[in-house]
């Protein structure tokens, strides 16, 4: 057994709240997700909460959805549940997730990684959320390491310490993950063994009604006519999304309206947050549609 000193993460550093909340749509993603984690009758965690994977194109609020779900869960449980987040990329090798020896002052302790740290945090507090952002950004070796954490074993073995990190019987580790479709650049295929361990929500573009509610809630000072025309324009572009290299998300529309509010220049906002997302003939097509919706109505003059 290794005698290396082990440094654990601070719980207090993993309890901050988001500045805004995910606005629920007809899909009721938060409500349905909570049912997979908490028993409605008893108000306690399921013995084995579901691992949940959210899949969607970019800009549809997956990250904010996870943060808001955590806030809702914390309210239900009566304490702020800590959350450890992994922003996945090829740099997230197995050792970074398990932990590694690092120089700290005159010592070389073993510093826990995101996964082992989340397990220890859950054991200390009673529950912890492990948020794995863009899980298919992980290289294959790191993906495979998650198998033991996401099945009945709920544990990870660290060879360097000759130690298994595992959840206590009365603690819960809630594993939430997000990913873009596999066709996106910079991602790997998600290991089928790992994917089979998740319950999966496919997040589609919101309906015009839902998207209108979201944008009007976030930007109450913008004229309803502008929001409505923007939603109609986005819907037209999305209908032809296989012909375009960029997919317009709700985040794009919200940023556009935010910049419009800052500058009072709708034409500029439409250009920098919509038209300029496209190149060549694609941009020309989008500009034509922008003009048809806004300039002919005198809204972007």
C-alpha cells in the first residue's frame, strides 16, 4: 500500500450556483431527469440513480440544464450538492481523471483527479454530482476507465496507490454527461459499453412557442415583433440545416438579442451573430433571408 499523502478537493469550491437558470420547455427535461434520480414517494435518492446523458447540437443549453438540475436537486434534498465538472478533451487522459503525483511546496503528494475527487466528496457530504461535459471528447482509454464508475461497481482503482476508491453504501454519485452528435469535429465515437450505461435524452430544437418563451423571458425589453421574426428566420435555416455548415442554436439567438440590446443596432447584431457564422454562398443565402424578414419590415434599418 502506498504511503503517499493524498490531497482531496475542497467541497466549498464545488458548490457555486449558476447566475441564470435553464428554462423548461414542453420536453420537461428537468422533471423527467429528477424522476430517474429521486423516488417521488419517499423523496430520497433511488438506491442506484440513473446515469444521464444529454445529446444535442451546440447552443441548446445542455450545460445550463445540468447546472439547473443540480439546483433543483439541492432544493429537494435541503443542502447544496457539490458538483465536479470535467470539460472533456483529448488532454483528459486517464491519469488526470484518477489523479497524479504533483509537486506541492517541498512535498510530492498524490492529488486526486476529477473522478476520485468526486467519489471522496460524495462520501464526505452524502452526495456529489459528476458533470462530464462533451463526454465523447474523451480519448478511448479515458472513456473505458469510466465503465467501473458507471455500473454497479461504482468504483475506480488507482494503480499508483494500490487503492480502490468506491462509494460508501449510503452515499450517491449522480453522473450527468453531455455530448454533441458524433459528426462534430474534435470528438471520438462514444464507446458502446460506456454509452449503454447511460439513460439518454436527445434534446431537439425547441418549438417556436418554447423558443419564443425562452427568448422573451431572457430579453424582456426587446420588441416582440423582433423576437418573433428572428424565431421564424431561425426555423427556416434549421429546415435546411443539412445544406448549411453551421447550426443555429438558441444560444446564438440569445447572444444576438443581447448584442442588439447593448448597441441598439439590430443590423449589426444580425451580421455578427448570424450572417457571419456562414461563409461563401451560404452567407449570401442567409443574408437574403435576413433582409426578407427584417429589412422589408423596416426593423433593421
